[in-house]
């Protein structure tokens, strides 16, 4: 397909420019050029533009100002037709697999004609050309292959036509072009440029024109002139040149009009293609779809279904399909299954036709056309970054597929994919034989490796991928401050109305409106958490005389500035604000900053604001994820820098906490790595099945990346089924049932013989929450080695620890309970030690210290003691 010229636009202003080609006129021409800034990529403007215009424009991007080659590849991946790059960028792109080199154009900025002829070995772009004659030799050599693009420093109609006539593609600002030369006589007529390089083999100079629909199906053959093309661009209708009657406004008398979609030239530039939306009965005067007869195949089916949607008789099969989504879904699933089972060429064709019929019915019912589907296929075809192409685990499992996992893959990083939230009731996630159920293993019947794999925590992304996502976000917040925080809040939380990333104390009463019973529940929880944490406070410094005259002490001081992360996402968690804020206030931290993701309207949960007020928080950062962690770690003009960050979050929050803690320039500590929630319930024959199921579900509802484990101690089949029945019944009654199913997909029941085996497995797993629903539960506590928090006996659901009992619910997950404690009062203190020696103390200890210093070869250490001992000896003290 020939490209007559590129209209240069700005992604931020092209829809509102007052002069030149507007967005509609640009779509008729279909080829645009964008000089892209780094800011347009950071702000996502370029990607939003591609999302909105793919299929409407073919977009050519000058990416020479971009800092990362990954951004350039992402543009190609998102649908850019070509990118214009520097020679250095070209070298980097040459190392990328799956990259079509025809989509790359080298930007050549040379001072002389002789250099121009040798500078470009492939498609090239010469920006801001002053003297076009300097490129004539190169164009004569290329003859259109490779393609040469020319940006004119001072574009005029003659200079643009000269470039086009020479076989190059001129790039002209859209504000210099017009589709209505009578109204804008000072601008360059787009129609003239369109036909500047067109050739006609007819004595009258008319150009053969093929008229097609949006899918490329030929409707008829006509002729065009510069006048008719100009009129078609001006009106947006199908206007052609009749050989006898002059301008022919298609359908003006019959009513079978055409809406212009795009005009293009063929590869030899001797034939135009008009892409149109045909109205009325069809293109042909015989009232058929085209001059070559009626539509066939999918095009015919689409037309038939559209007609039936409007006029199908009540009770007819087609009417039922359009009116009953469940019936239509059942038919699609049925036909997809039958296509999978088809084993001959004829059967495959037959079943595929059935599936396409019902799939297109679904499309028409949703207002989706074949053209829309093909636009999506085209978008997928330009992808540079390729997925591995495995089936989703739930579907792979149905056919016994391992997704091609190799031992090498397993050794690279042992990561299990978290189940997605089921989108439909038929989605198999979390279902076994139609019931919501955990996978059951009898430990005596399977290998230790099987149990180890079953207990592996789920993960949505590999650690490396998560870190790579977080690093640039943290860097941007560090460099740009509030602007980056707001940008990511707008992007991820959709809170685009926010103009400041913080709200500061004192908080308006308007932000804390809630029912009185909720306020009372928060107050009671606040008091209990305060009592438990206040009891942990050290009453006095620790003082020990280690030997006569040598006194050592340890005393504590509150950490001055703390940042508390309160997650948002699928649930609002004011309880976390309490668990983090109350001990900070008890400890006496001078500055408390809370960060929590806002709602889409920019507001935040009134309960969180109320807690912030009660604990004396300085401000609330309206952000989540890595950007919130970075803002508190490094500080911004609006967000105070803190000394320690505490609080749970998803994998991105956890990764960001670990990244900033490892950056010495941040000077910030973290409480622990705390990721998605988890619970392990140990249940014996004394356990109530309804209680066990309820405790498992209380954590499963946190999110699809949560994991719950039940260790059943010597339970019979009947007792196991009773728990499973309760879990299915209770889960189906929950509003967050689909989230629960996502978590249940990778949750397990382990059947063991003894409490010793149960506790050995529990200590190996090191759960965030451990619930003991067993006889003599208080005695079993002595067997606990690794757990974030323990809930003892049938009357202690984990929920009381989450909210109001007094213990803290900010706990280590992912097995970190082997190394970390949960948040406690000590998390908000630093301990300082001191030593005090008398003269006798130094005499008693000095020789030992000197000897140790000599062993290590640290003479100054030795001298610091010996000079004092010598002084004491000389003065005779």
C-alpha cells in the first residue's frame, strides 16, 4: 500500500487543534507522524493514544528522545506502525527477537548531499530538510525501496509535491494541511498531495478506484479525480468521478449512501482504494451488497444476525439466543468442546462453523462487529513481546497438560501462579466436581516432594519481574516527588481528580462521617490494642554490672518518624490503621505518616481518617503500592520522609519495602516482608466442622493470592467430608465468593495421623496465622516454633486478632515467621546500649581488651586502653 504523505500531530492536542486537519479528516488519510517526548511516555499519553486510535490511524513515532529502548519496543507492541530511531537505538533494536526490521526507520541528520547518499542503508528519515535537491541523488538510487521520509523545514505545496513526485514521503504538520481549500486557502490541500505521485493510464487522467468495505471486500469499481477526492475528503462521503456526469455523490438519489472511512493508494500508485461504510440496500444499483453479488460467509452471517436481532419473532431460537445470555454461553461452550473433539477435516470445518455462528451471535448481541474483531486480530499481530502461550492452569489440568514445564524452568525460580478471580460461574478455579473445595492429600500416601509443592505459596509474578516493575516507579518518585506520586495514583487508582497526594491534620470532620456503631467498634478496638501494647513498654532501663567497676545498660528510644502502610485494593482495612497506628502512639513516635490508596473519586475510607486522627497522624498519603513506599522512604515536598516503614501489602508493596530498605541513601528500615494473607488450621476430631471452614474462609476472602491450609489430625472420611461440605456451603453464601475461589484453587487439606506430624508440617510452613482447634490446645502451644500469631482453642477465631482482641495483625507471611516477629511495641523502638567503667573497672578489664586488640592487630584500639592505664599508674590513683 502506498503512503502519499504523513500528517504530523501531537498526541495531546490533535483532537482540539483549531486549524488544519481535525481528527476526522486525519482518519480519512490514515497515516500520522508523532515526534514523541519522554514525558508523553511517562504520562502514558502515547499508549492511551494508540489504544484509542489503533485501526483508525497508522502511527509513525519519532522515538529519538526516549531514554529507554524498552519504551520504543512497547510502542511497537502497542500498535505503532513504525518507529524512527537513532543509529545507536537501531543497534540495540537489532538484538531483539521477533522484531520486524521493516518497522524501523533510521533518522539521518547529515549536512551535505554526498553524505546523504551514503548515510542510510535502509529506510531513512531526513528531518528539517532545507534544500530538497540535496537528496535527489539518494532518491534516484532508492526509487522507493528503501522508503525515504522527508521532513521539510518550511513546507509549501510545491515543495511537498516535489518530494512526493520524487518518490519520497513528505512529513507535514497537520496544521499546514486542509481538506477544505476554499475555507482555508493558505493551507496545503490534502487531496493534491494525495494524488501527487498517483499515475493514470487513461487519456482523461482519471484514477481507477476500488471501493471496499472495512473488511476489504470489494463492492465495486469506479473512477476518481483530484476534484472528486477533494470533495470526498471535505464531505466525508463516497464521492467519485463519473465519466459522463461529472461528480457522482454515491447514493444521493437512491439513499444508498456511503460514509468514508479511509482513502489509500496501491503499491504502484495507479489505483485508489476507498474504504467505506455502505448504507441502505448495498453498493450495486441492483440492490445487492456489491457489484459482484451479495455477501457470503461471515459477512453474510453478520448481516443476517443484525437483521434478526431487530426482527426475530418472539419465542424463536434466534430471539432466545439474543435474550438469554446463559443459553448463548452454554451453546458456545458446547460447540467449543465439540470442535476440540472433532477429528476429521470435514468435522472440524462443520464444528468450527457452528462455533463461529454462536460466537458472532455473542458479538452482535454486544454491539461488536467483525470489523472490531479484525481490529483486535490486527493489534495482536503487531506484538513484539511474545507470551509463552501456555494454557491457563485450570484448563491445562483438565486435559492433563503440564504447560511444557521443564526441570530447568523449575530450577530457575520455583514460583506458583496465583489463580485469577473467576470471571464466570463456569470458570473452574476453586471448583472440584462442581463444589468449592480444597485439594486433599493424605501425607502417608504421597511423597514429601508432593507435600512441599502443595504448600508452596502462590505468586502472581516472579520476584525478578516484580522488582523490575517497582524499581522505575521508586526512581521516578525519588526524582520527581509529588508529580510522580500523583501520576501513578491517577494511573493505578483511577483517582484522576486528585491534585495533591496528601491530606494533612487536623482532618475535617466531614472526612470521618460513619455510623455510630462503627465508631464505637473502632473505639473499643483502639482501647484493647492500646492496653496490650502499653503493657509491652519497658518500665526502666536494663542495668547490669558485668564485673566490678564495669556497668552495661540498655535503654530504648522511640523511632522519631514512622510511615504506616494501610492496604486498599479489594477490601478497606481500617483495622490495619489501628494495628499500626496505636503502637506508634503508645511508643511516642514524633511523626506518624499513613499511606493508603484512595478510591476512584479521590476520597479515602472515613474509618481510616478517624483512626489517623485518634493516633495523631501528621498526614495521609493518598497512594498505594511502590509509589507510596517510595514517597515515605525518600520524602517529597508534600510527604514527610520517615525512618521506618511498617505494614502489610501485596507483592509490589513488599518488593518496594525491600528495595528501599536496601538503599543506603534512603536511610529507612522496614518491619518485615509481609505479603498476601494466609492461615493454617490444625483440626482434630474435637473440632467443629463449621468453625474450621469459617476460619479457612476468613483468610481466603482477602484475595486470590491468599492461601489457606487445613491439617486434619486422624480424621475419618466422614469428618473430612463434613468440613468440606461446610466450606462449600459457607463459601457460596459469601459476597466475595469469586475471590475465595481464587484462593481455594491453590489451598490444601493435609490428612495426618498424629499431632506431632501436624505441628512438624506447621513449623515447616511457618504460617502467618496458626489456629489450633484441637483437644488440650493450650498444651500444643509448646510445640509451636514458627508462626506469626497463634489462636488457641475453638472459641478463638482468627478474626478477633484481626480486629479487637489486642494482639497485632501485621504479621510475617511467606514463611518469614521463621525469622521475623509480627509488629509489636518493640517495632517502634530502637535500643541503645551504654557502658560505664570506673578506674577500678578499667584496671580489671583493661588487660583483656589490650590482648583482644593485639590479636586483631588494631593498635589504636589497644592504645585507647593503655594510655589510660598508664595515666592511672603514673598518678598513682
